[in-house]
C-alpha cells in the first residue's frame, strides 16, 4: 500500500515586495513578477505576508492574495491596480492585528493551477496604508508525494 507524505519543499520565493510600499486602504497593488507554476507544477503553496503600518489597522481586516493566470503563458487577464481581474484566483486572506509592529502572517495551503501567473494583493478595508517600505509576500510549495 502506498504511503503519502510531504515532499521536501523548495525554498520560499518572494513574489511581491516594493508593490506593497504605501499600499492605500482598499487599494490593490500592481501585479508582481511572473511565477512559473507551469514549470514548477506545485499543487499547493503556503504564503507569508510581512507588513507593517504607521498607524494601527482596523482589527480583523485583511490583505487578500490573488493569482492572475496567463492561460497561454504570455497574456494575463485584464485588470490593473484598481480592479482585481475576474479571472484572478483567490488564494488566501491574511487577517491583520491592530498593531504598528511588524506582522508576519502565514496562510493555510492553497491550490495552484499549472500556469504561469502573477500575484497581487488587496488592502481590504484596513483603514490604513501599509508603511513606506520593507514588505514582502513569499510563497513556498506544500506538496504531497505518494510512494
């Protein structure tokens, strides 16, 4: 009978950084650089947000992470920093604390399609802009293997 276990994961990679600088309340950042899941073929990822605010954000509000696929490997779904494209896949919500201290928040594993795509994040009603610099979103594979 096969045994299912976690695969040894690859290192975490940064998918958003300066795009988050001073991200306004209720705004979406510009999509980050391409993440090649067409080659990586990760079934699941775990994401980590590192963010800090100059003024306390509203407690229990979120930064929402989306993935915009390029179905043909080149052209991304239409949208910009003001609109989350309808084709964007919701990945996770990072629930924020009412704190000006640096917040490091980790998601549950989420499923990824086998496409090249870009991540973007939405400052969903925190009442505050993110600080001027030092923010990141990193992702790391969380795959299982059967052997």
